C-alpha cells in the first residue's frame, strides 16, 4: 500500500510504502528508481505490526518500485498507481507523485 502526502512548502511528495499484510517478512525494503534499485538503501521498519517506510520523492514524477523481502523474494504492491513491464520477471509497481 502507498500513502501520499503533498507538501505545500516544497516540491516534494512524502510517500509511505507499506508491505502488503499477507506477505510474511523477517526483513524487507522498498527498491526502485528512487534509490537506484539498491536493496539496502531503504529498509522497511515494522511499526504497529506493519512493515513500512516513508520517502520524500520529487513531485510530478513516476517511480517504479518493488518490495524485496527476506533477501530473496520480489513483490509488487497491489495498490500501486499503475504497473509497467520489466525486463526480468513481469511487472514493476509505479507510484505517481502528481496531484490530480
């Protein structure tokens, strides 16, 4: 799941990425265009039973991402804004940081 908060004073969108509850994790991270696909760059933390992290992303852009879980499995976000094909194993999730 993704939650967006648009800042009035900066051209930034705070995006909270939450791992879907049905995915069992001991560790997880959000990996994508926002961090050069580095699995170590943005780990998720478990808060109130939910794995999540918040990133400040530039407004008016699209970012592809996936969740990397337990150092071995890739998962998409079922609530992404859209999906695009990747060249490895299916689709990537996409978050759009534009206000409608």
